[in-house]
């Protein structure tokens, strides 16, 4: 089971640091899909493993 996260600055929270976790067999693919859909400056290097 994979577990990874994306750490980013959340504009809706006054640019405070926010972390979003992804778990399961497709954690990396889910993180990539979420990042591409929700972050304008997303790069795959933003995904870190726990």
C-alpha cells in the first residue's frame, strides 16, 4: 500500500501551508490527477512519500 502527499500553499486559507494525503494502490496516480486539476503550477516533484 502506497501513501504519499502533496504540500502546497492554499489560496483559500490565506496562502497557509496545506497537506493533502493519498493512500492506496493508486495513491501516486491519484495525487498526480488531483495536482494537475487543482494546482496551476503543479509539478510531479511536489509529491512526497511518507
